[in-house]
C-alpha cells in the first residue's frame, strides 16, 4: 500500500456541515492554498519514511492485505481527521500539524478504513450496524497504533499508548474491555470476533 497526500477542494468541502463555514469555505481555501500545498510536501516526505514498514505491519498484524494499492490523504483546511467507512480509498487530515506528529492520526484513519473493509468482506454475516463497526474500528486503531512494540517505531516521540482521553467517551468502556483480548490474541480474527461479541451489548452506540 502506498499513501499519497493530495489537494482536493471538492472532497474537502463535501464534509462541511456548518452552513456558515460552507459559505466562507471557498475564500478560506483560496487564502490558504499555498500553505496546503507546502504541507502536502512536508507530510508526504515524513510519511514516505515509514510507508512500506507500516503497510507491511498492518498486513501482518491483521492478516489481511490492504484493499487498494494506493490510498489518498486529502489535506484539509477545516477537518482534523476523517476516515471512510469502507466506501473508497480516501481519508482527510488537517494541514496545521507537525509533519512528523501527524503520522499517528493519519495511520489511525487508515486503519479504520482497513477495518471496515475487512468487516464488509469477511464478517458481514454478523449484521452489525455501521456505528457498531465504527466503534470497533476506532478501538482497533488505538490498539494497532499504541499497544504493539512495532507501532512505537513509527512515532517514537509519542508516549500516549492506548489512550482513552479522546473525543469518544462512549467507546472507552468497550475499549478497556478489548485491551486484554488484543494483547493475548492468537490472531486478529479472534480479536475481531471478541469485539463483535462485546459490541452486541451496545446496539445504540454512535460517533
């Protein structure tokens, strides 16, 4: 898998829900376009240093190959981070970050996409809602970016580990319950099935 950072105004704007922001979006975008382009270069240079190792790491840990040979990260003037729920090969990341520290959240968004694609191709029979799959994907991303020795090589300055002080308090209880199953997993499929069993107790969970 190769990640390519791109500029895509239309895609970025399509996720804006606030009407006031949407009204001023074009002006804001045009004023910051040169910075977006510079950020694109800096992010790409940083990510290229870990791309192959990270790609191989996720395939080895999950047992599933990436579903696209190339993924795209849209540099956003508004959004801090948006994944996709197994619908395409694009994610979104904010432009106002350090080129190195942006790696972990970028990886997090990619893993969410990978988890959704894995579920849709192999576990659809369990009939979870998209919101339930989202919760499991988020938790898996925290695990794969914070609980393994290998992951720390990609962002050695980050000591937050499997942190729970994030923007989704509604998943923390489940996240804590899935920590040991991840650490003691024999394979990722076993971890996925454990998550599916537990998420059944949270039918109304949502982002």
